[in-house]
């Protein structure tokens, strides 16, 4: 225990279940009242049926053939329907523009290390729904996901007071998004003071990791 970690959607599903069980209004209504409404994200929802179908982007497969829509069963793991404009409102909240309705202590807890002990003392390691990435020497926090050829990602940097949000919806969505992400970071992420740190355990005794490896599930 505490020696490795693996990303899992189950923990987000559990958090949504707790909200659904104890909020006395359900997860979808809770998100609408406490997140979307305060941010004036009136065109955002977790349910496709609540939105104007003419405002929804389609998903496309090979030969750009339109794909049938599929709901994510575990909605707390990533099923927000939104737009670039409304995600801009979410990004401004993460950048505290203006002062967020979230408590400062909530931000601190969200951005704090919640990963294995080996990552403590470094900039690496997962936060609460946020993962770090390092671009041109600067630390960015964000998250992304992909489903049925939709792919999206967001990052923000408090030092630059800047947020980035990208979404794609085609057969090459992953490579497309990665290419856009690279270009944006090249444009905006100038050299800064937050240098990436590597856990010293890999430098002190590298011989322990030599040998032959096979791909496998880290959950096993």
C-alpha cells in the first residue's frame, strides 16, 4: 500500500453516489444548483435531454461518418455537456476571477497532493480531480477525458492567470487535441520558475528497476 497508484473512474462514481444519496435532490440537480447556476452556465448539463439538440456537436468516426450518441453510464466520471463559452466561466472560477464562491480552503484541498508517498515533496502526483503537467518550466493543473470520439482537456496556471480549454469531436480527436495543446503551450507558456521535479528514489538506486518488463494492469 502506498507504493503505486492507478487512475480509476470508480472514485468519481463513488463521490457522485454520496452526493446523490445525501443531498436529498440527486446528483444532477445538485450540480445544477451548486455549480452550473452560480457560474451562470445555463446551457450546461449532465443530461442530453435537458439541452437544445441544435446546439450539440456531433461525433464522427472513420470517413467522418456521424456516430450514434452514447451516454456515459457513470456520469460523475465525466459527462458534462457544455460549450467553450461556458467552460470559460468554469476556468475563471478556477483562476478565482472574480473571487470564487468556493472557499479558499476548498481550493487548497483540491490542489493539494493526494497521491502516493513517493510523490510527496515533488510537483508530481494527482490532486482532487486535477493532474499536473509541466510546460516550458511552468506547472499547470487540469484534467481531460475522451469518449466516443469526443475528447476534451483543460489546464490553468495561477501564475499566468490563464486557462486553456480544448475539445475535439472527430476520428482523429486524440492526435488533433494533442497537436493543438502543443501549439498553445508553445505560444503562451513562457519559461518560468516552477521547474519539474523527479522523485530522488529513481536517482539514488536505479539498478533496482533494471530488467525485462511486460505490460500489465497496475490494479493487479
